[in-house]
C-alpha cells in the first residue's frame, strides 16, 4: 500500500496547520462565514442539519489496519462512537465540533489520510473497484493509476476552480464494480491487440438532476498518455463548461450539448498541445507507486477447512454464497463484510466494529481493508482456510450478515436525517425495507437485487442505477418517494425508468413489496434475476401492479 | 396578489457546535424552538432576520422558517425538515432529542 513520502507528509501537515489558523480566525471573528465557508469546504468540512460533518477521503477505498483504528479513535473521541461510509469511498463523521477539526485532521495525517478535495469544484477523491488487486477477473490493479491521479489532482493549480465538482472512477476489470459510466471520467483498464496496457476513457457520465451514461471518447489510450490526456479533458471542460448555470455545469452537459464527435476533436486537439508541455510522470515515479501496490506474498498451502466448514455449517455456507468472491489466487477468497444488518443504517460502523475489522485484517487479511461504494467493508485477501475462523469472529461482532448483493444490501445516502440538502429521509426507508424482507424470509429466493435510495435529486444514493431506485422528495410539505426500475451501474449501465407518481412514506414499502412479488410471479425461473426479468418484460407489468389498482394497498400519492 | 403572510421564526446553526438555534426576544440564541421570538408580519420578519445576520460571530446561515403556535402559545415548527431539526436524526437517539 502507498505510504506518504516526505513531500506528501509535509504537504498534508502544512494544510492542517493552515486550516488550524483559519478555524481560529473564524472563531475569533476575523473571518466571516462567507470568507470561511470555501476554506472549510476545501478541507471537507460541511455544516449539516444538526452539526458539522467532516468528510474524509479513503483514496480508492483502500485502508490498512492502523488507518481503520485511527478512524475508530476519531469516531469515539470526536463523534458519537460511529462513522458513516459513503458511496464515494469516503467516511463521514457526523458530530465534530468546529474547534476539534484541526486535531482530527492531525490524527488523520498521522496515518497518511486527509480530507482535502472531498468537497468543492475540484477533482474529488478518485474511486476504484473495491476488489482491486484481488479480483479473479482483473486485467491489472487499478490502484497505482488511482494513486497517481490522487497525486496529480491534489492541489493541481489549474483545476481548483472548475465549473463544478469532478469525479473520476477506475476499474481494472471487465466486470465494472466501480460505476465508471456514471462518473465525469470513467477509466477501464484493458490491453490492446499487442497486449499493451491502456485505458478505455469514458466521459460525461453522472447521476443527479440530469442522469447520463458516460460516452467513450477514446477506445484505447496508452498508459503513458493518461495524465496529459486527462489534462486535455479538464482543459476543455474548464474553458467551455457552463459556469452560468449550476445545474448545467457538470461535464456531462457540456458533452451532451457539444456532441460527442466535436468534444472528441476538442479533447484530441488539446491533448496534442498538452503532450508537448507535459509528457506525463517520470518512469521512476510510476515505478515507485507501482511497487507500493505489489501484491502480498500469498500462502498457497492447500487445506480442506473451507470446504469442510461449508459442509458442516449452513450459516457459513450462506455466508460464502453471498459474501465471498473469487480471488485471483485459488487458495484465497475476497470477503465482503456487510454494514447492512437487519434494521441497521447502511454504511455505519461503530468504533468497536472498526477495531474488530482492523484486527481481523491484520490477522487474516494481509493488513488490507477496502471500503466499497456500496457501503460495505472488504477484506480482499483471505486464505480460504482462514475464512471459517474469520466468519466466526465476524459473527461474534455482529458483522456476519450474509446479504451482499441481496435485497437488504441497500445503498442509502444520509438523507434528511443528517444532510442539509436532502428533501426527504433515506435511512428509515432502508431500515424498513430490510426489516420487512427479513420478516418475509424471501431474501434468498429473490436473489440478486440492488435497491438504492437517495434523499434528493443529487443522487448520492445512486438511485438512477438501482435495479429498484428510490428518490425522496418534498411534495407539498410531505415526504414522497419516486420509484425507478431497471437501472444498472455496471458495464451494461442503464438509467432506471420512472414508474409513475410517487408514494407517501407509509405506502412506499408495500409498493416495493408489490414490485418484488410481481417479479417472483413473472420470472421464468429462479435463475432469471430481477434485472433480467425487467429487461425481458419491460416496466408495464410492474407499473400495473403498483398503480393499476389505486384502491389496492399500494396507493399512489 | 400578495401571498398571505405566515408567522415565522429565525433559525440558524451554532457556529461552534453546529446545533440548530433560534433567535429570541433578547436578541440571543436558544437551542429550544419554543423560546423563539415570532415575527407576525413581513416587516417584523425582515427586521429580525437583519438583526440575526449581524451575529455572525455566534451563528451560521440564519433564515426564516414558518411556525405555528401550540396550545401553550409557544412556537412550533411546521415543515418536516424543521421538525427534524428540533429533534435530531431518526436512526439514533442523538442530537437535541437526547438533550445533547
């Protein structure tokens, strides 16, 4: 894993010292809020409904045990004993006091972490496949590229005042677990016919008010050209992106309004110019970063403990079925730890749970942890022979929920329980759905299903790409929820389709239940997933089921 | 036609803690919505907000929010967002509802 060098360390410490001074000046009255707000946002500090919120970047979702323990310490000392992992591989602390934030940032710097560029109109935390470096289907580990992008984009003088925020995601696998098509720039690693590594470059994806699937601007970009090419994209955007209207300021609108062919030409022209000034990072730097992500030394000793435990224990078997993914080394598995217990808050972990996860990563997982955009924690490298013992210890810590990819593995933004921008609550909806489907005992029968909930149009909960998406709105002073169907955040990305008028809170979960019952009735057999059935059947039978009979239990609002 | 005026209070977030606060008759800030001073006219609302905005060293982002009087003649929030702000989150017993 990448460890800060002297330059990184000094840079982050200087930023903490600078922010400490800015906070002091705000507290003593030398700075007004208008002056202070852009400064605090540059350091990830928001003011939410009930308190300040500090958003800390977890670059490409990778943590070691020392970092996880430090997050636990911060949660305990400065929050209310928990932290919230977000859909952008960040962690949010919901209750810090203003005067304590510099101290928190110092504690983060102690373990090579920061909150820089987690807000504002700049290049945000670069996200990556949470199975990076471990996945069986991976072409190449995307994290050295992500770290290179972190270094390149951090405090990049040209890109600190973009028309709007800018999000980059990268995957090294053909199976896209990083939602690359819903980012300002999505990068997919691949090899050309000569076997040389490079990227497919996708631009102009995004969710929010105007959801769009990103478009390919370069089918194959040689690896060495990445930074000048991204600078070219950013330059085109910086000059031509719409600054006249906040709602039209993202690059997706520029791509859409300019047209794909024209924008490609502009990018390529800028790239030709840019390459003359900046050919990319030095080979030494690239090699240094790549070395930091060298895979651990795997222990290939064979053991039947994993198979034996599955034969002996149905609970373990169920856990393996959903929470263990195929590792590139056949003696290993990738273990996902669900942060979605029945009735829980998606993405929340207590300080104690963080410490358990840190201990387990150290004991069984080569000291590595990942945070997924789906708000779960992953131990990417666990010997299969150790998974039964790991499972037992997760169980004791209340962390063995076997629901990855199922109906209760819900993404939910903080919504109006915390967020100042929200128009309705998200968390209670997720809690109610997970409780209801636990009562019905249908989860395994339903199979793979992604429900994603956002508490406002900004779509932090990725509702547009949920198989079932839920969007909370304020309808004449009541919380009201729109349902979309058929969204997909993977390589076959699609934006979900609205089913019709929204539902009031009390009618929403019955409507979701009706949609899922309809699927169970209409699927060809248990191997046809919800998404596959939706694609075959279209929206109509589902719309009919929830809106057709207005006297039914799922009344439209 | 002018929209009918509805009574309002001035609310903001405390600069130091971030907690929701309400402007009172003594031109200070209370954590309790019921202690807020009510603006019964548009003029009064503008005057109160202007006074609140001078207290940048104590609060962030003062704004007007609609209110109704309860049976004890104390102002209560109207919109659900403002109701949540008087309580705290619904997933944990934290914030104002916990007396914090």
